[in-house]
C-alpha cells in the first residue's frame, strides 16, 4: 500500500520512525514534508496529504503535528477526506472499520513512538467493514460534505 505522510516541525523525529516502520512492513511511503525543524504552518501539510489521498496518488495518509488536531482539521476540509485524530489503537481501528477513514492523525506531543506504531499497524491492517449501517453512516457524512461545499 502507498501511504502519504505529512507533518509540522514538532513531528520530525516521530515521522522518521513511522516511515521506517511502514517501510519495514512493506509499504511505500511518500513524504510530503516538512523536513525542517523551522516553525511551519501545519495546514499546508494537512492539505497536501489530503489532496494526494483524494486524487488517488496514495492509498491512505498519515498526518502528525503537535496534537494531531490542527493538521486533521485542515485535511478534513478537502472533499472526500475522513481524517481521524487518534491517541490509542482502539479508536484507530474503529476509524477504519466503522468510518472508512482514509487519513490517520496523531500528536507527536501526545503519543510516543511505540504507541504511534501500534496505532499505525492496526489502522493499516483494518479494512472498512462494509456493514450496511456503516456504509449508510459514511454516506450520510459524505452527503453533509456535498451539501455544504
């Protein structure tokens, strides 16, 4: 699977560990940056990764900022994106299984590297259940997006 990853300056070290982890699992990773410790604006990278996912350039995306919140909010403004901020594996699993989320976000100042790897692993290995009730709910979310765009 091809994964796009993006981050702000607070997440450089964690991003490097996640890229290595994904590569070891056989995934191709496209790094959309930043690759600088200089303070930067996380919405830029949230939008870049979200556009790559929405256009099908990558299969899924991972976003990391200080909390995961700001970068996910930016990503969720892109049509077709369902980015979930997670801080533990159960929510990461449910974001895929029930909500068909295509972007996982988390905070470098919230979770450590090992917990982040657990979340990434479960998220990457969980498929959307396809159960009718979940399909209907995801469609409802997409309808809201359509109505308001």
